[in-house]
C-alpha cells in the first residue's frame, strides 16, 4: 500500500513502492491545489495538487481526521493550510508523513529528526486502531550519512501526541511494508511506560506483520504477536508452494487481528495475485479468485468492516493506459478505462482447513470506475489513491 504505488504499462502492471523511482514532472494545472469535481461516481478531490506522492492510506480516524488520507511526499509539496513548522520549500524526498483532507489542508504531520540521523520515511500505513500509524525510518548504514542505501527500522507513532515506539530500530529491508493491529478497545495511559508495548499502546494485544528478505526481493511475511511471546516467537507465514519465488507486498491485518490479505508478484513484476491467510505458522494462503467480471487480478487489497460484515476492497487495472499519468478527476478517465475499485464480502473461519477458511458472499461490487489503491474509510464514505496524482473520492 503501500503503501505502495502501482505503475501500469501498456502490457504489464508493475508494483512499486516509493523506494527509488524517478520523480515525475507534473504538468501545470490551474489552482489544482483546490481542485475537485463531481460526477455519478461521487466527488473527487485533488491531494497535494499535481505533485507526486506515494503510499496513500485512508484515515482510520473518522473523528479527528475525517475525509483524510496519509501519504508520503517526494520533493514538492502543494497543500493549502498548514502551520509554520510544516515547510513547503526546500522539501526533501520522504522527509515527512502527512495527513491532509479534501480541502488539501494539512491536518497532521511528522517530520524526520535530522538531529538523530534520520534520513527518510518509507511505507507508512494507518494501523487498524485510529490513534496509531506504522512506518519505516531509514538511517545511514552503521551510523553514517544518508545515501542511496539505508538501514531501516519499524516504528509506530501515536497521532494524538506524536510519540514513537520502536518495534525494530534497524535491520529491516526497505520493502517491508509493515502493518500493525491493535486491540480496538486499547487506550494508552498518559503516564504509561512508552518503552514497552503495553505502556505505549495501552495493551499487550498488538500484532505486527512485515515483509522480510533482501532489499528489492521481499520473500516472506513475518508475524509477531506481542501478547504471545513477541519477537522470540515470531513466525514466517507459509507461501504457496508454486509461488515460492514470488515477492510479497503489503500484508494487511484484518480488523479482528486473525488474518492477513496481501499481494504476491513475480520478480519481473508483470504478474500478481492476492491471497488471504490466517496468522498461524501452519496456515496456507487462499487465492482471491479471478472472476469473469474482473479487469485483472486483485491489486492492493484492503479490509473493510461494516455492521459486523467483513469485506475485501481491491483495485483492478486495465492493460491499455499508463495509470500513473492519468488525471482521475477528468471525466474521460472515469469510464473504467484506467481500472476500477471493487469490494466483495467474505466470511473467514479461524483454525479451518484451506478449503474451508474463506467463504465468499455474493458477487463483486464496483465502488468506483477508477483505480483507488489506498483503501476505504471506516465510515464507508471515502476512497484514497496516489502516485503521480493523489485523490480522495467521496462516494455518493
């Protein structure tokens, strides 16, 4: 997801995250920092003007950050309202995490700490709990200066006070795409010991997933349950036997904390599939089926829960246009020619065999005739997306 960007070629789809891509030069638009348009699919709002972003992640906090998304910047910022500590000149690639709303106003942000040797952020994702965001932070190797190759750690940050907890301070690959599940009833105490899981999150019931392997080749999903042994009992999930060399992308934990949904892709990044898997050392992944109505295999799958019902939201792409160059707020792009966003209800059974783990309910439901890769908000009202152009879509 990330966070995760997708580049659609003429004949292949390439999964990318904001690692070291060549930044685009966006075309000049008239006051696009405030641009919005409405149609049958809803109202679409431009985020960060026409400037490139990546790792879009819809806000999971509909109280403090409604109609908003989390994103990672490149070297240009084009927002509206922001405070004086949020610089919009001399911007460095990946130097902040930003949450902005449909008015393109900055609602929250976190800057890298240069005094502590921080070089950049990577792969930010909102956790399942509204108060926590998870991300990577890169530093120079062996305490050295910032360069092309960095050493990454995984941290969580509380949106309420910007305090951090470090799952790992180093030794993590750049393509780890971490995600965190936190007990939804948890509330951190003001005087809690922030160096411990329970003190920082307000509960030991915290789960972490991330991709492990070598830089450029994330091969396994690592699962850590901090209520049951923590790092000492970390497990690597099984991969499908016929996909042993495929790369892992964006393992997203389900709202109940028991399952994960993710993409696998070939090393050439021209084929991909999506899987659901129980967070257990013996569990096997179940492929999300490719049905006749779908434009492609599912990409960037996310969870969505509503009234006790569980859904998977994913993106489908066509093979006829460069997605990353398309203005999705143009009517000509809103006919499905660039792809679409889909949702399907699912029922899951913990401890079940592979054949009984997943039960699909009804057919696919199209949410939008455009590809939105950043997930659906908990209130169901918004979708988010980003790469060369970023948007929030308010559904009708």
